[in-house]
C-alpha cells in the first residue's frame, strides 16, 4: 500500500531500501518532479515509509501519512520553513505523531537524480 498525503491522492511507485539500519524511500514517476527522500531509524523494531513529491510541497501540502506498519501509522507535519528548506535542498528532521505509544524522527531531503 502506498501512502498518500492526507489532502490529495497521487499515483506513485515507492521503493524502500534498508541500509545500515536506516530506511530510505524514494518515489518514482514520470516527469521532472523531484522526489523527497526519507530515512528513519528502526525504533521499536519497525519502520514506516512516506511518499512525498516536490510538486506536493509546492502546492502547499504540509501533512503526510507514514505508511502503516506493525498495525499502525503516523503523521508528519511540515512547517512552511521546513518546506522552504527542502525546496532549497537542505535536509529537515521532523518528529511524527505519537501512535502505539511511540513516535519516529524522520529525516527528509530532496532526492537528487
């Protein structure tokens, strides 16, 4: 199942790779819309994937759903400043919502093709 932003439905194919305990996910699609890459530690023995496209940030979307895993999901919310930093190519670290008695720190950055 792919996660979609809470405010829009987009079609995308996501690829998730586990490397050295981190989850890296990128979304692929047509066009020149760069993807936002995410990584998070494997806290609580599980990880979540989030699919964010650059175009979504430009349209004003700031709330995204982390894909369900271990029977639950999380939400991340970006501030206007977070979105601006991502658009400029800087990494941003955000804390997810708390669910199942825990949250995750998620690092986001623009995926360079």
